[in-house]
């Protein structure tokens, strides 16, 4: 489970890198306070199962060979975000990011059908999105201990 979650995060970071120019060019969503970048992530029903095997090497794990499993989540890049209630806004823009952090999100119950095209498939795939589970933001992470071996 941890490996698949990390693979999802790795894929999201790749998505960030591929879309940074879009954000600066005025594409994507409206974003969050101070120009911060958010992802709203949804579970999917009956996700596609790509045949790919990858060697993954990042700052959190030793290099591992991983079979890509079924699509579990699809994330909206940079949705319009405004803080409602709670303490005064204290949302930080992280200029030098190398990862994302994802937090539980409750209350967004979507049942949309989404067509997507990603790195693993050359033709559009269609999935039904379900309740939103995570909202993710760019982060700068520093490893404080040795690599965790899966």
C-alpha cells in the first residue's frame, strides 16, 4: 500500500513538472491564495491497469522495481481554492518543491465520468470518479532518517 501511494505521489510530482509552464502561462485552474498550487484528488471506479514496470528512485526509498497497478485516483490540477472560516489564511507558497503532501478531504462527493490520457496510455481512458479523498499541495521535503526499505 505504501509503495502504491508513493508511486501515486511520484506520478503527481511528474505531473507538476510537466505543467509548471502551463501555470505560469495562465493555464490550469485559478489556484489558491498567493498563487499556491493545489490538487483535488478523487478515487476512481474500475481504473485501467497499465502493463508497465518501473524502477523508482526518490528521496524516500532505495531504488525499487515496481509494477504499476490499477488507477486508484485522478487529481484535478490547481482547482480554484479559497479558505472559508477557521484561522486567518496562513497558506505558504513553496518555491522549491520536490514532492507533494496530501491531506484527507471530506465533503466533496463527485460521481462524474472522466476521460483522461496519461503517460501510461496513448489513447483516452474513461473512469467514474467517486468521493474526493485527498487535497494535495506542493512541498519541499528533507529526509531526516535513512531510506525506508519496502
